[in-house]
C-alpha cells in the first residue's frame, strides 16, 4: 500500500463563493493523501456513495440529500452527527466526475460553528499508472481576525487528528467493498 500523509496550515488561497462571485481567501487548511492500487472510477464510486459515509466519516451517523437532490454541483446534503441534535448542511460546490468533489459548509448546529465564516471539504482523485491517489483537504475561515485565530487553533489540532483517521477508515471501507464485490 502506498501512503503519504501531509499537513499544512499555510495553505494556498482557497476559493469560496459569495453569491455569484468566486472569492479567493487564505483559510486554515489541512490535507492528506492516500494511494490506491485501484482505478479512479472504482474509488470515485465508493467515495460518492453518500449513504455509506457513516461507515467511514468520523462523527457522522447519517447523510442525506435535501429535497431529493442528486449528486451534482449545487446539491445540498445534511450530515447528522452521532449526537442527534447536531447536524451540518453542506452544498456540493464542485462535482467533476470521477475526479473532484468539493463540499462547502452552509450551516451547522455543531459546537463552535458560529465562529466559522466559510469552510470546505475537498476530495480529489489523481490517476496514476498503478492506480490513483486520493487527496483530502479541509479548510475553514473564521469571522474576522479573532475568528480566524480561533478557527485556526481549533481546526488545526482537531483536523491533524481527524484527517488520518478519516483516510484510514475510508481505506478500510474500500477494502471491505472490493472484497464484498468479488
């Protein structure tokens, strides 16, 4: 298995939407990557099987599309946490099958969500001669200087622990799905 794990707080500018305008900002962002000896299409099909996310995505008990949306740019998802009173609404900002999925934070009842002005979760699959690499990035920006500092401090420590767990759990899920299909 090919594994590479990277984390950085000095991320390149991250795009976000403000109405119809795309705004480039500097967010606290962290990423990790995992290599798979499998084609991009297979990993994409497992990654975008949203009902299976609770099996591998930390603190997620269910994820559903709002109003019967289908996976595509603009679709909205509701992710329920392990605590039923906590939920997060995401919107698919980019959907480029089978390579790129970007979800933007819309709103949440999770603790500290009031400090978050913008956040995103990005999955990118890169084809390689012997399979593919999945890069996962999480970024967030707070409200003003104090919010940015707060988000950077809280996001940093939590995400540095979360990302490897997320990718390890997703990899276990991939192995289980492939074994079940044989």
